[in-house]
C-alpha cells in the first residue's frame, strides 16, 4: 500500500496534515494552519521538498531521542517526525518520507 497524506481539522479548529507510510505509521506531521488552503499548500511543499536530502534537519531531543524536521526552501519547517530511539530509526524515517511523499494521495479524514 502506498503512502498517503491525511488532512484533518484538530480540536482547536486548525487544519493539519500527516503523512502515513504504506503500513499506516505516521512518518511526518504538520503544524496547525488556520486555512485549509494553507494546509494543502503545506502538503504540496512536502511533496516538492521531500526528495532533497539537504531539506532534512536531523536533531536530538532533550531526552536523547532522535527526530527530524523537513524544511522548505525558505527554511520554514513544513513537517516534523516522531521521536526515534536511534539515529538509524530516524534515518529510516527520512528515507520513508523521501519514498512516500512525492506520489502520496491526499485524503480528508
């Protein structure tokens, strides 16, 4: 099963997206957007920027776990990963975003 973007409205009334891998695991999540169109633009930006390795900011959390941000060409964060126990887990997450995002379908939930 291919990856997909899910667009949804959160409890605060903001629109968000999450990218799920083929196995249903969330591999990237967005910030909240006031407008649905802005959220859709965020999805388009992820699709465009995901293949570029230089767009990934690899970080360590305060608790010693590993995560990443996907950034647009202007340096703005457009998606954030979950926390991973290891750098290899994080790097696998990045590869999954690179593989799934460009062709992922978009659904509203």
